[in-house]
C-alpha cells in the first residue's frame, strides 16, 4: 500500500474515532455556556456530522459492499443516543435529530458514485 494511501486511511480512522466520541459526548453531557443554535443550524450540524462519520468510516475501514449495512449501524447508533437522551433530564428525544442524521448518511451514500471518480478516492479503493 502506498504511503500516502496508508496515511489517508490512518487519518480517516482517527477522524472516525474522534467524530464517534465527540457525537457521544456532545449528545449525552451538558455543555456549559454553549451558544444556542437555531433549529436549522442544529439539524445541519447533525446532517454534516453524520455525513462525515459515515465518510470517515468508509475511507478508513474500506467498507465496500458492506457500507449500507455499516451505515445502518451508524443510524442505529444515533437512535441509541436519542434513547439515552430521553432518560437524561437536560436532554430530549428527537425524531428530527434522527431524521437529520439519516439525511447526512443518505447524502454520503448518494454522493459515493461521484466520489469514486476522484483519483485519490480511486487509489483508496484499489488498495483495499
């Protein structure tokens, strides 16, 4: 595996771990003095975060044909976070958050055929 591809995979795996833990911490812990986000920005952040989560999962772990199943597991993870938030006094269960997460995942899956045309992405596919 070329050194550049190896480095990209390591960075993507690190990004996945960071995003996974960050989404967990931001979802379950109380953030003190956090700026209040309007509804649209909050949902956009959810979508973008889960887009990046699935993207880093795909690049870092080269999921290939298993990507839809792994994407479903990421969506299940978001559902579990929402269930946990139901039991936390300062958090709320939100189907809209889950929908925004699903939109982010779907956007990555829809963009994937176009991403496969990018030379760097092609080299990641060839090295798996």
